C-alpha cells in the first residue's frame, strides 16, 4: 500500500512539473548569426527595410517576419506594417517557417518553404515569385543583419528587396532589383534568422505596469538557460527593458514601462489629479484647430486662433485631459464633463456626456510610421513637433484608413476619418497657456490686476517677466491688506492680485498641470467669475487706481458693475474703512483719503498707532480715522 501511494505521488509530481513546461516547437527569442546557421534546420526570417519600418527606426526594432503562406503575385510577403505579429519566443506558426540549406564554401544559402518551393534566383529586375527551383543566395554582412544577393545586372548587384506600398497597410513583397555596390536604397531587405526549437520551453509572462498599476500583459516562450526575451507588443511611444538573468522556469515578471516619450501626460483614473491641456489637430501652427466644448461644433472654426478663448471663463471649455493608458486606450475628456466619442455613423468623432460607457469612449494612440512627414509645416521646431504628434483611432474600429482627421474645408468644424499618414490626422496635446493683461500708467511704479478663474491655474514656466500672483489678508493693527506671493497653484474661484514691479503689460498663466491646488491660507480676497452689478457692491471694496495714482481697494464709485474674473475685498473683514492700501513686504501702496478742512489739525498717527509730530513725504498716516499719504 505504501508503495502504491509513493508511486502515485511521484506521478503527480511529474505531471505537476511537466505542466510548468511546454513540449512544442517554438521560435527562439534570440537571432542565430548567419555564421551559425545549420543546413536542414528551420528558421523564422525577420525582414527589415526602411520601407517597412518606422521612420527613424535606426535599429529596425519594428521589422516584420516573412510569410510564404501569404503571397503577392506569387512572391513571399512580410507582415503588414500594422501587424503586431512578433514571432520571437512564440510557438511555431504555419506559413512562417523556412528550411535553410547552407553552402559554407561559397557563402550561399537557399530558402525553402513548407510547401516545397524556394526563393528563386532571379537574374535581374523585378521578380521573385516562389519557384520549384532553389536559388543560391549570397550573403553580404551588415553587422547584426545580412543582405542577400544573386549575381549582377550589368555593373550592378541584384539584391533581395521589398516592393509594394510604403507602409500603407499592405504587405511588402519580396522581390529583386539591382543597386550599386554600396546599397542605401530604402527598399533593400536585411535579414535575421530565428531557429525553430524542438523540445521543452517555459512560459514567461510580463505584467506591464505604470506607477505600480498593471496596464498590460505579454507572454512569450523561452528555452531553459536563455536570457529573458525582449518585451513585445508595446504601444507606440512606450518602451520596456527585459529583466536581467536567464530563464530557469515558468516565470511572471512585473516590468515598469517607460512612458517618458509619450506625446502627452495622462491620468490612469478619473479620480487622479487632472493633467489639462489644449488638444489641436494639424501640426503646422498656421493650420491648427483647437478642440473645444462648443454647442455647435467640436473644432474652432478659425485656424491658428492662438488657442486662447475670447473670454477667460471660456478657457475651461478648451481644456482636455486623457484618462486611461496606452495599452487599452484613453477616455478624452473636456473640463465641461463631456468626452470624445465615436460618431453615430461612420468612424468620425463627436462629443457627449462623459457618463457614457467606457467601451464607447476609448481611443488608441498611434505615431511613428503612421505619421508621414508633412510638407506644409513651416515651424522652426518641426522635428520636435513631429516627435510629439499622434493620430487617434477608436478602440472599436478596425485598423486601416480609420484615423481621425479634418477635411480640407477651411470652415470644417467636425472630425471625420481619412487615411493615415495625413497632416490633418495629427493631433498635439499642448500646454494650456493663456495671457492676462495688467493695468498701468506712466505715473505708477508697477502694474496691477485682480483675477479669479473657474479652474486652477498658476504662472506658466514660459512667463518671462516679474509678474506674480498674491493673496491678501487684512491686518487690523496696520489697517492694510498684507500681500503674500502665491508660489504654487491658485485654486478655482479664489481671488488674487497680480503685480509687476517692472510694469509688465501682461502675465502668462497655465491651467493647473498636475500640481495639487490647496486653499490659499488666510486669503480674504474673494473671486467672482460673474459680473456683479453696482447695486450689489455696497458691502465690497473693489480694486482701483485714483486720479492721484494711488492703488488699493476702494468703495465702488459711479455706476459701473464689477466685471467677471475679478477679486474684491468684503467690508465684513475690515475695521470700517472705505479704502485699504496693500502692503507688499513693507512697500505699502497709497490710498487717497480726503481730509475735511475743519479737522485738518487733528492728531496724526502712523500705521502702528503711534502719534507723530512730523510726517515724511510719501508716508502713510491716519488722521480723523482716515488714511492719507503725506506730501
């Protein structure tokens, strides 16, 4: 009985161990050098050319595998460039395995398909349909890659090349053409060979993470003792590094992907602090159109409107955020609470309430080879713009010519679909900057304004003058408004004062980009994003400059309303004053208090309450309960 139990345990242990391994043919994760190719063995063949790889991909990391099962006029083809069919470390697939015969004496090989045809030995010109006759191909060493040739045509060498459309969604066919001895043409094919391994392999799984959150999975097979395979199936703009060490068994590894080159900042969840930005179509500054939350359109009707809304409150309608990740796609949300969705008919886009189900909201992001260099970009930083440009395709729409763009109509206000590689299809996510004007005149030593906005904001990094934002708190002892510079983010609806000692005429601000906005400690300035009628200003002091060029907060005079996006000081926080100066670190702005003649000889006090017998020109003093500036 004990022997039976022991034998059963051994069998269970055996099957448990076998379950962690796979006895199947698979492609090696690493290439076999040309010098180590073995006659009679089978390989998958990776084919690279400038023609079928992404622009600027100097290492040909986006090369495609060669298939004999899918043909173009009888010629073997590489995968369509949109394919993610990376065979490295994968189980053997029909149509991709080639049997190699090596002749080391003359440095040639033959390539045989699974249906017993061969890459031929075309004499010159186009051609290369798979043939019953084997062609002996001569290798030309190109470091990690090799070229394959077959004789000459006149004085030129015939190389295997890739024909067909240039990365337009079609497959590139393997054919011949003749080029000079130092080929540089973008169609010339480069080759790597990945051996078919027969035997035990281990499953290696990579869990891709961003900020510790799992966003995607990639599985690959690897032989025992091999280094960990390179991560695969990565979205555009995303890179990752394989773990160190060698494969010793079935393994799952967490890998933090690198998104430092992603074309925009994004939030993984809607609850995360937003990364707001302007979303524009068209790369050239002269042609850009801003996406906006408008009642009649999703695009500004006027191109190159310098991105700033005609009203400060309206800026919030131009703010967008990306929520999601590069693997599943993004929900593109406007600050108004609406989001970009697929149009009801066709593959264009419109916008609707963000409460729609997530599956109807997600957009995939593409770049690189899908964006062909447009000829109409005149911007000096054209290369930088190209690196941050992207195109969008709805997550439920198949690949092909289904990328969002605008038409050539100058008055277009909607998003439709057109083919890839179009300047019109390119989007940019830009820093949401805007400009606020300041008030000054020749007699003032500084320029000022007050401001309140319906969204968080801060001074933009591109602002080149000394204008700063200040909060204000009433000081009962000095009866002034003590001003404190705001170093971080001003929360929505808070009131602030803007001051420039250099008398700058404006300040460049940006909608909050990720920094957390907190209440301004002690700030007693109140912001308004709506106009306040004159009749409602009786309990409020408003910012102003007197005819004597004194700056401060005053009881409203005349009959004018307080415009929207201003700050005021409620009289409830004061000591009964109808005018209050501002104290910027000991520099007190003047106020203009009229002193009646019959009280002109009353006692005079400084702002600390001490009685003085002599005033200093320009000093601020109190007489008969009112402030005045000595002259």
